[in-house]
C-alpha cells in the first residue's frame, strides 16, 4: 500500500491510499474524484518523504580532568 497526497484543480488537497503505483495510474485514468468538489482533474501533490529517525551512537566516555588513570592509558588514544 502507498499513500499519495493529491490536489484537484480547485486547490483542494487530500490523501488517498493505493495498492501500488500502477493502481494509482489505473485509477487516475478512470478519474479520481476530489472529496470536496467531486472534480476529477486530480494530480499528485508534492510530498515530503517519511523517513524514520536513526539512532545516534552513544558518546564516547570523556577522560577525567587529570587524564585517564588506572595505568592502562587513555582508552581514547587506542582509537587514534
């Protein structure tokens, strides 16, 4: 299923679900009616994609103000 934002010639905007892109083309040829004015001069409106948010990696631990202790050196230095 895919949803398209549609706009009629009068400027009414509405969403409609379709099985796939070919289903839109078929229904467009048959005449998609605007729910506000029943006009059939309807086209796809510009849409922003719905992209999921990515999860950022947690920040690396910071060294203590006096440097890393414990005798093993700074763990951040091994990343360089």
